C-alpha cells in the first residue's frame, strides 16, 4: 500500500528538517567501508527531496555535515567533500526538473574551495525555482550560528543601526543563517540515536520530533510518508490546552 494516500495535504509540515544519520553503521553491517555508506546515503537524499517536492512541502533542510564532523579522520572528511561536489553536479537536473531552489546554511567559508564554488554555482542556477527550498546544512553547528548571530547584532548595536531595547525574536531570526525559513515543524533523525547533535537549536523550539531506527541509506519515500503521518496525528498545543484548540 502506498502510504502517500494517508497524508492530509492540507496539514503538511511547512518545514521538515532531517538529521541523516547511520551511513557508517549501514556500511559496517555489510562488511564495507564507511564511504560506501555515504555513497548510498545520496540515494536516500534524492528520495526525500523528490517526495517532499511531490507532496508540496515548502522547505526541506538536510543536516549533511556538522562543525563537529571536521574532527573525523581526514580521509573520511575528504571523501564526504568529494561526494558533495559530485552529488551537487549530478543533482542539478533533479533540482531543475522539480523546480527546487538550493540553499545552504553553516560556516560555508570553511568548506574547501571546490565545494564552495560548486555549491554557489548550483545556488545561482536554481535561485528562480519556487516549488520548494532545499537547504543543506554544511559545516553547520547551531552554537556557531548563534555565536555568529550575536556578533552580527552586536556590530549593528555598536554602529547605532539597532538599539538594544529593540532586540526581539524577529531580529534574532533575521540574523540566523536560516533567516528566510520558517521554524521547523517536523524534525526527523534516522539510525536510532535520540539527540539533536547541535542542529537548529533555536529553530526547533516547538518542532515535533520523530526518531526512527532505519539507517539513512535505507530511508525511502515510504519512510518519509510514515513520519508525516505520525506528525499529523500529534496535537500541537503551543502551550495552550486541548480545549482551547477545538
Ligand atoms: C551520517 O552518517 C553522515 C554524516 C554525519 C556525515 P554517519 O557517518 O554519522 O554514520 P554512523 O552514525 O557512523 O553510522
Ligand atoms: C550528526 O550526525 C551530523 C549529521 C548528520 C551531518 P553525527 O553522526 O555526526 O552525530 P553524533 O556525533 O553521533 O551525535
Ligand atoms: Mg552518525
């Protein structure tokens, strides 16, 4: 049965964020090197990108490389960076065919120049697309983002562009890397780990959390539909009582 038919299209999450985890364990289970897991993880990326675009989800954000991931063995970091460049090149057609705009968040200037260049090329190429925004979190860490936000706002205070009394949540939102994105509605993490790992701390304040044991390379459209169906069963109260909502 196609689970897609059980999704209420009127109540789709506006912003889905995914912590794509478990590539290494997936490869290990198969007696293969971790790189094999990362390569197969790109198939799952295509699955969720297409599924979200087809459904009409407006924003999808994927955690692809964290600030902490720089501490992995040099060879693995190199493999991941190479894979990024080749995937970006390969997926331009999928993005154009599906009218998807690519965006990126994170400390992007710390990426190798090849990655940075390819990334910006695809961002430029797709910047008129408007069916869905796909955001890649690359060299992303939520604390680094918040630190950067504090610095940016401080500079404006110092130069009398912002007065400290007027700093509110919307000013903070405008200075985050995610400035143009709505808050996360649904956060998915694969591989059975139940932690946030420095991802979008501010933006997930009221997100529904969904954890699945499925390892990332095994994640398919049907798995995404399952997560959305579960999300739609939840009552999002935002501090109110159930009675107030009905
Ligand atoms: C997620 O899979 C991909 C990245 C973090 C880049 P992992 O590489 O973390 O896989 P596990 O968690 O070791 O299985
Ligand atoms: C989180 O996965 C980062 C990404 C998915 C890119 P990790 O595998 O790096 O997370 P931890 O370190 O196990 O929490
Ligand atoms: Mg992991």
